[in-house]
C-alpha cells in the first residue's frame, strides 16, 4: 500500500497526516475505513493534512467527497490542510474547491474550528 496515515489529536481536532498516493484500491479503502472508525469513536472534527500526498486520482477525490459527506452526516466537519499544487489544481478543475474548506497552516484550521458555532 502506498498511502501512510498518522493520526494525532490536537486541541480536540483529529489531524490525519496522509503520505503517499491516494488512488483506487487499498489506499482509498484504507482512508474510508479510517474516517469511518474515527466517526464511530465520536470524532467529528477531522483535518486531512495533504502536504505529503504525491498523487491523487479520481478515486482519491471521490474518497475525499464521500468522507466529507460521512462526516457532515454525523454533524461534523472535515477540512483540508496543506494542499499540494497538484491537489489544489484538481479541486479547482473539478469545482470541489467550493465544497472543501482548505487551510495553509494548522493554526488557521484550528482557529476555524474554535470560531465554529458548535465549539
């Protein structure tokens, strides 16, 4: 599997650092499963750090969207951090940049949760 995930709890927010490729197969299945387990454990504030994602295909984008929908369905928020140029361009081309909240620093994303009405 070419996707590695490291989970951290930072000020009540789950930060999931992704490293490698988010592509059809084991990688997207593992990411879906991880988000599902986080929700089952009661974590509804999730940040995906994409800084070290080297490649993402359409299945990877689909996984981001389905994860976003799953988190929202549970009353939570899923936000994206440190997009690479490639991933940012994919989001713009597919118009998904209007769906996801994206941030360049951990401090900015933490502030966004702190100012949310459910905090």
